[in-house]
C-alpha cells in the first residue's frame, strides 16, 4: 500500500514536471508511476519543448517545431528551412 502511494506521488511529480517542460502530463505520469524515482529524474532532465527552434508551414501558416518533417495540421511535407523562428522561451523572455 505504501509503495502504491509512493508510486502515485512520483507519477504526479513526473507528470507536472513534464507538463511544465511542454510535454504530455499523462505520458510522464505513467513513466513516473512505473519507475518511481527514475521517472521523476528523467522528467527533470528531459529537454524542454519551449527551447526548440520553430518554423512556419508554407501551406497553412501553422508554427511547428524545426525537427518536424510534416505539418500535423495540413499534412504538407516540410523541407529544411533556411531560417527558423526563435523558440517560445526566447519570445516569452522579451515580454
């Protein structure tokens, strides 16, 4: 019973950390609950999606991550751009 409570709290902690970094709460919750200590550490050291360089889809205009090969909105295959758009974290710091 104590292990289940501990695993639940570690799952919630990993989920919150993962969500703060821009990832899925549910996925990090499952990782943190299945691997109680390691899941939380993995979420803490995981890269932040807000620090990724972005680009704009030429067809629909949606802003996507630079490493995306296809626009998830319209399905256009994306070529590697000459220039990218600054990350969300840099845009938020200037406000």
